[in-house]
C-alpha cells in the first residue's frame, strides 16, 4: 500500500513543471492521505539513499524493492563559491582569451559570517537534500579551504559529465538598502554551445522561481554574464545563484538563521526537481 502511494506521488511529480513545488506538493498530498505521514518519502532528509552498485550486485537475484527516486541517475555539482586560498595567481577568463582574472577571490561579508561560510553551509545542506532525492552529488569543496580555482571548478563539472552545476553565492553592495536574489547564467561571447546555454537558462528560471517561492525573497531576475571564468570554461549547464545580500542587514540576519536556511535549500532543491521534471 505504501509503495502504491509513493508510486502515485512519483507519477504526480513527473507531471509537474517549474510552476509546481514538488517536495511541498508531496508533503501536502501526504497530509491529506490518512496514515501517509508515516511514509519514508515525505521529506528529503528521510528519503532512503539510493543503493550502491555493490549492494545491487549482491541482491541482484531478489525482486527490486526500492522505488526510483526523483533524481535517480542525475549527476550534480554543488559549488559553494569562494573558499580560503592565499594564492594571487590569475587565469584566463575563457579558453583562448588574453583577459585574466584572479583565480581565487574572497567574497562578500555579513555582520557575523563571511560569504565563504554561508555558501558552504548552504552547499552542504543542499548536497544532503539532493542526495536524499536520489542524485549523485559532487562538491567543489566541503571545507573552508579550497584548492580549486574558478577554471578548476568548471573542469571538475566537465570531467564528471554533470547534468547541472549549481554555484552558490551571496551578494554585497555599497548600498545597504539593496536586497533580493538573482541568478546568473553564461552568455554567448565565448560559449558557442546553444544547448548548454539554453539548458542553463531553463535551469536558472526553475531554480529562481522555486527559491523565491520558498523564501519570499525579492526576485531580481536572471542575469546573463559573459565575463565569468567559472562559466566560460564550463561545457555543462551551469547557474550561479546569488542567494541574498549580505550587505543588507535584514537579509543578512535572515540568512544566519537555520529556519531561513532550510527554506533556501528547499527552494533550490525544488527548482532542480522542476528542471529535471520538465525535460
Ligand atoms: Zn560570491
């Protein structure tokens, strides 16, 4: 019976697009079904992790007992922006370009946390949420230090052949009254792969819509950028979410709280689900 309910929910998910919030929808549906709150699939944290290949081999003769998770088979890169590295090296902003930028830069800062710290905290939570949904998730860093430059981060995603790379950042402004969220996508100055560009845009639209829906943050839109090393070296779809302004005291304070961080991660995960459901 539980399996049947999960199957029905899964089918419903497959039919939903960017305008839906699949995880929330699952929760709402589950609340309406008596006894369904005991289902394992209600929240990402509680969702069983996909079997490892070794386990599958051992149990190959037995009937299949796990239902396919929504992001099964998807490979994702979560890239918490910045990270500690004292190198002052520079690198070309695009293959073949003579224009160079610093390979490692420090980010914005809030009252009690640096952008590097915030990006990492959200990145680790997002890793867990996407893993619980069945995705194979890779990280550019899982600690405060980083060894990967912006080119290195792009090349990691290329080598892994990820379906999507999600870069996490927070904004800073000289004006403390500026607030809200935006999402950056690569432009076509250096990148000639039309499909990579259009997939990046579609992923960005899905993630931004769900992020705004979940957090209530002000929507500052999708921004095309041709000058970003981490984009120009990527051959896989890539987006960069600016999660909020650390220079705005109210938004900065919100982004310190666990409750708001849960909403941030929920929004990004819902956006990733919406992107793959539409494919
Ligand atoms: Zn940043």
